[in-house]
């Protein structure tokens, strides 16, 4: 390992310079709003404020899966939150999620609006609300929730750990990349061993565990995250590949991945979603088509 410049932490850490890297302009050591801005509200009870990051995709995939099952009450308005522009620090968004992270959901279907934040909490809330994608038998339910919370605890090592130091940090630090690449591959191995013996993570049925894990680890397996497909040798995880391919065949997953997307092919970007017909009429290729 190459020698890194020596760094002695100060006795008291003080935020007196930008951290550098791709997201330096939105990183700060305090919470709360930076500006006043109300959130838009559409016509459906479920109002989603998000961006098609892996965490954001979990919720839009879940909502599209619920609609595919015939749950009309899962109709939703999806509003775009551009985190690079600091939309998540507006007063309205902070009111729904004091942690200023996407996704955030507001259920206005009852006498009093219910806010739900953290993607895993939103998946669990929707699964219980509609009675879908969450087993009711005690053992199967425990298995499903275990994998759901495994994802919530593990993915920060992939995103904030490996992804940050490999793709976004202002300097390549060998120790940091090695440390988090090792952990990311260990996690992929955990999944691969589980999926060698089961069709899906909780067993033979597709559940919110798969909805939660797929955007992160399916994304890694398919080379969508951080340009690290070759570096991590993701093709060697054959069972993860099989599982990811099966999930990609689901039409609701294809739709969910499009919502609030602002990168990639224009035909795959639906910046806002307010009706099922938007997939045919309001993707960026159609909006930008010559009149």
C-alpha cells in the first residue's frame, strides 16, 4: 500500500472549508431548511417527493407494483427533488423529512396527513397499508424484514463508502477504496449465497426485501453504479445476476425506474409522474420532440 499524507485530527473539529468531491455544495454539519419553499401537491392522496437514485427507485417501483396488482389507492403524484440544487433543504421538504434526504412520502388520504421518510420505512408502510409484498406468516415475515433492514444497514457502505471514495471523492485514497471494495464484495457474496438457495430474498415470493435490495445490488450487478462493474468483478456473482435479471423482467420495475429520473436516455426519463398515461406522453423524448 502506498503511503498517504499524514493527518493528525484536531482536538475539536470545525467546519471551516468545503469537503471537496461531487456533492460538496450540499454537505454541511447542520440540519434544517436553508430557504422557504412550499411543496407542490397533486390530486392523489399519495404525494412522493424524490429523485431516481437507488433509494428513490425503491418507492416508485413499489408503487408501480401495487398498481399492477390492482390497488387503485396506490395512485400517486411523484415530484422531482433535485438534490444537487438543494431542493431537499426547502422548508416544505424538511417538514416532511427533517433529515433532508429523498425519498419522502406524504399520505393525505386520511383526516390528518401522515409523513413517512426513510425508504425502508416507506416500503413497510405501503406494504402494510395495501397488504401486499409482505408475508403474513411469522417466519416468512421475519425473513423478509431481516433482509429489508439488512439493506438499510448495508447500503451506506456501498454508497457513502465505496461509491464515494471510488467515484466521487476529490482524491483517490487507496486504503478507503480497498476497505469499502472489500466490504461491498462481501455483501454481494452474502446475497449470492442466499440466492443460490432461494428464488428471492425472503424465499420463493417477491417481497419488499427484493424491492429494497434490487436498486442497489441489482444496480451493482448490472454495472449501473459508479462505473465499477469490472473493478468489482460483479459478473462472478451468478445468483445475484439471475435474481436481478428476473426482477428486470417485471414491467412495474421498468416503470418505477423511470420515475423522477434525470439521466440516461430521454425515453427513460419521466421527471414527474401524475398519471399512468404519463409513461406514454411525458417522457423527456416526447416532451422535447419537435412540434
